[in-house]
C-alpha cells in the first residue's frame, strides 16, 4: 500500500519541480542588478547614518573660492607634445581613454547635433551611466596626488632637506579628488560589478604610478596633466547635456551637504553648478601638473612650487590656486619666479 502512494519521478515531474528553482536563481543573480548604479534623488533619498553626522571635522584643505564669473570660461585645451616623454605620456592616456570608452559604451560628442544623435541611440548617457563613469574616474583620480606626495615626503626625510612646498599641493589635489568622489557617492550608489572594477583599477594603477614616479616624476606629472585634460572634456560634455535638456533627472537631485560646505555653495545651487565647480578643479589640476612637468624636480637643487606662494613684489604674472592668470597648458619654466 505504501508503494502505491509513492509516485514515480518522471521527466515531466522533474521539469515541473526544477522550473521555479531555476527561475529564482536567475533573478537572484541578475546582471542588471549587479551592474546598475542606483540614482539617489529627492524621492528616494536615504536618511544619513550616524557615521555621516557625528564627529564631523573641518576640511583639512580649504577650497579656494573660484571667481563665479570665470567658471563658465573653463574649456578643453590640449598641450601639444614637445618632447619624447610628452608623447609617451599622451600615448598612455589615449590607450586608457579609448579602452575605457569602449568597455563603457561612451561616445564623445563635440556639437549639439552629435549629442542629440547619441541621446536617441543605444549609446545614450543616462544619469546612472554618468554617475557610474564619474565615480570610477574619481576613485582613480585621487591616486596620483597621494602617491606623489607620499614619495616626495619620503624623499624629503631621506635627503634631509625641504621639499619646497610640493607635498602640500599634491596632498591638496588628492584631497580634492576624494571630495569629488564622496560627493558623487551621495548622488549614486554603484553596484557590485562597478565596485569590483574599482578595486582592480585602483590596485593596478596605484602600483604602476608608484614605481613610475620613482623613475621619472616629470613624465608622471605630464601624464596627469593629459589625464586632467580628458577630465575637463568629460565634465564639459556632462554640462552640455544638462544645458541641452538631456538629463532632466539631474534637476530632481539635491546637492549634498558635503558639497555645499566644501565648495561654499548656497541653497539655490543645482547639479550644473556642482559639475561646473568640479570641472574647474580638474582644470586647475591640469594647469598644476603640466607646470610641474616643466620644472626641475630632481637633483641637488630643485625648483620651488610656484603655486604655493604668491610673489606680491613683482608685476610679472604668476600662477595661483584660483582661476585668475590660469594657463591651461601649464606655465613654462622661464616664465616663473623660482
């Protein structure tokens, strides 16, 4: 009688039993859920945790107050290669840029017509794609300043001499890039796949830059200068998309408090204002690193950092950490009071 109650397991029964299990596994490991960056707007804003609101300290590096009328004058400018080392640095940047664009499906647009054409195609840059791209780039952009500053700090200790103010500017640059990252993390939450790429990208790039800076710091600064040129280009494209009305979702996003405090933004600031300030930061890094690549950084006598101290006794224009007197292609050594 017991044998009569036990039904034989047929192929049909097995299929019926397994279908729900397979379906659940597919939903659990959806690639879209892993890859997608969650957009944080006013509608789904998460209440900040205690870690974000307790024991807050002031910014260790105060942001220079950029002249608001000069923010929109920032644009993409390329420094032509003059030495073999310049060609090496630029070639590395082009390889990295084209590879990253290929794998992320990013397509450059130089005109409004091209932007509209891309918007209506599969290459459209959605707000999620923009934040995903920015977060990845900013996680890597903070590496050069911190690595270079650390190595120059060790060099100063090892050689028992001053570094002539390069360390502070390099750490300031790294701090600034990290503030970019922390700000955009308040606007978008990257998925598991993006976070994995961050680990890999940072690990590989940090080690390569570390050993490269030990061998030739001038090439490394030229490399960063060209990298910042691409950053200015990327943020300019983002601002254009906002102006063309291709990113209406950005209008619903609230500017994080961390950004308001760091860039001294008022309550009326919007996403375009934020991206404009970030672009100006990248333009300043472009100028600083192209200038550093023109200086004497090794040997018994090294040049001073011209951005660290303003020379008021001279009528000759000199660089500063603001947007005044800025030179996108960097300052030539003979134009500086060193």
